[in-house]
C-alpha cells in the first residue's frame, strides 16, 4: 500500500509475462497463502494488465505496478518502476 494524497493505493511487485500489445504489459503477481485446514503453504498467481507508456518493460523483468483509474476495459494498473532486469 502506498499513501498518495491521503489515499491508500495498492501496489504490487510481479514478473512481466507478456508485452506484445502496444503500451500494455501483463504482470503476474504471486502470493503465498496458508490452507485453513491443512496449514500447508501454497502459491496463488494472478495476472494484471498494466499501462506501460514508453514500452520499456520486457518479458522477465520484475516490475512494480500501482492501482489507477480505468484506462481501458481491462487496464486499471500503471507501471511505476522496473526493479530488476533478467540475467541474459
């Protein structure tokens, strides 16, 4: 969560899995959860469509995305920062 102008805004860190669309990237965010009965940890994944104004993110980059107003039908997130580039 980030506090911007007194509002709580969601921020996630994830991996870019698709960047073929113009100014749009698909970011996969992983969360570790615990099963309520068996107490076993498991990973849940969710994809978010994010706006990338400069087409700067590449597949495999670790990026930070932030919640924003709706940009299109599926895009409600914007790219804030590229944290890490792949080792290639």
